[in-house]
């Protein structure tokens, strides 16, 4: 993805109350010390400008949401939304998801959303894909036993690669579709992301899977 630098975004992100500036310190303490409740935590990894997670937080006040984004120039757009309509159950972290295990304790997260993750088409970059076996291993280490990952993309090659990573990584496929917007069951309650709106308006079909850890029945 080509990024437009937004001057001052790094400083604005660092100063924002909507961003947890020292997330490693919160490992194992998110619910108690950040949100001050007993509600489950759902995260979106690679949230971009944050429309999806902000919409979810607004309609589900009993869930704590954390949006993770690598780049300040993008995260700043999510912060602007949060400033317009502050939500007690929404926080952001600026970080590379490679380090996610240093920020969440085992079992601390109930659901992980991956939306239109960067495809990294070259084979030598496969480990950077958020749906690679390496990332699924990291996610298994922070997810609760009854937790799940929901992944959406319009990239058919990335989706097929991602389907093949599930079982060898110790996960189980619960549901999938190659055409989300024409699948009445999986599309129920669907909230479109910025990328989803753009790609589907160009005629691209949206793929989605839901996976859980294998120990579950
Ligand atoms: N999820 C949004 C959507 O669907 O509209 C944005 C999709 S955009 C293609 C992917 C986003 O993931 C980018 O903003 C990128 O910076 C972020 N990203 C990619 N790899 C990441 C990583 N390892 N850790 C955190 N964010 C990442």
C-alpha cells in the first residue's frame, strides 16, 4: 500500500487520549485498568482509518474494542473520528502486529478481525501476511479458548492461500464464502470497511472466513 505522509500525525498520535501509548504495560490488564469493566475484548489488526471498528464500538457498548494500525498517517484518521464521537469502549494502538504477544496476555482477546489485509504477493514476503501460519500462531497465543478470527478480503489469491494455512496451523474453519454480499447468512449484520466499500463498488466479490482454535467443539 502506498502511504501519504500526514505531517504532524506522529506527534498527534502520541498525544491522543484515544491511543494507548505504552501498550506493553497493559498486557493482562486491559479490561481492568484501561476499560474498567469485565467485558470481552475484540481487536481489529490493520484497521486503517477505523470506520469498521468505530461502527462496531458504537453499536456494541458491552464489548471493548481495540484497533491496531502500524502507521500514524493512517491511524490519525481513526483518531479524528473518535474525537468527533468519543466512545468509552474504543482504544487504538500504533504498532506492528508482529509484536502482538507483547501487548496481550494468553486468552485476553475474544475476537480478532482482519479486514483487507495487505496481500504481500511475493512468496518471499508470505510470512508478513496477517493470515500466515506464523501470524496465526501469534494470534493463538492471545485468543481465549472460545475465541475466533474473522477475515475479509477481495483478493482471491490471498484468500486461497489463507484457507490453506488454517489446518496446518492448528485452527478450524467454521464458515467461509467467496461472495459475502450475496451470502445472506454470512452477510447478516455485515459492516463494510473503507476498502470493502471501494472494492465491492468496483464489482469485486468479497471473500470471508471465520476460524476457531481446534480444541473447541
Ligand atoms: N482494514 C482496513 C479496511 O478494510 O478498510 C484497512 C485495510 S489496508 C489494505 C491494510 C492496513 O493494515 C493498512 O492500514 C496497514 O498499514 C495495516 N497493516 C498492515 N500490516 C500491519 C501490521 N503488521 N501491523 C499493523 N497494521 C498493519
